[in-house]
C-alpha cells in the first residue's frame, strides 16, 4: 500500500477508515481462530493482486502500445477489444478506454461516485484511490494532488481528469521515457507502475539503465 500518499489524502477521514479496518480485523481474527483462513496466505494473495498480477497486465498493454503503432491506434480506438486481445479484460458489460499522455496533456483517473477501477488490468485499487479526499480533490485541484504524489508538471501542461463509472473505466498510457529505444517489450513493461496507469506517477528510466 502507498502509505505516504495515504498520509496526504486521508488525514480528514482517519476515523472512517479506522472503523472499517477494525471490523475487517475482527472478522479476520474470528476466521483465523476457527481455522478457516491463514493470515499469511491472505497477505500473500493481496500482495500478488495489488502489486504483481493486476498491474503487470496493464503494464503489458502499455509496453505493447509503445512498441507497436498499429496496436496503439487500435487501443485508442477500441481499448476494450485491444486489451482483450492480450488476454485481459473487465467483467462483461464494462468498457475500457485508453487515454494517452502527451507532451501537452497529462491524464488523471478518478471515480467521484465510489471507486470504480479496472481490476483486470491494474489489480486491487490502492487505498488512496477510494478515499473521499482523493475523489474530491482530484477534480477540484488535480495539479496540487499530483504534486503530492511527486508529479510536478509545467504550468503550461494541461491536466485532464477522467471520471470512471461502472460501465466505463480508464487506463492511462503514460509517455514512453527517452532512452528506452533498445529495451525489449518485457523490459519496457517492467518500468510501468500501477500509479503511472492511474496518472499519479511518471514513468522514468532507472539510473542503472541510463
């Protein structure tokens, strides 16, 4: 979990999440005492879906778009089927839209009504994405929110905020960093983080590759 981001966005809602966490902890304790679950196994499953399985799917989509202009055009035109072609897809009836960052425009995804999120390509949603603070501030003052995530954009760069729904969800295709021309598709995918596909991070080239 991205607790640094949580500190910025959740301070006004600690009591709400404390109550929820207390209930979850109580239920987990009860099930553990009855021998119905193994807490360590639950933690491993959550970590897998939060940081490995889900985000890696979306990263594969981004990397393919970076190296294959034909696929990128398909993704821009019909993200739902382009993503399915790689073996990933949302539940039946949910459409996907890919939104491409450019030198002129940075995209940011939020769900103002609840926490609609593309699980199939990004895994479990981070805690901060579901917080009322993020959901309101991302719309009202996205530049400040991005700055809290360490994304300081030039004043002339536009920010577009996209509001997810149960029927339509978004995947940000971040800009490909310079200096990655010789990297394989797999190596490119390894550079892409979950946050970059929400719009709260920039894909950067690690120092060792530079």
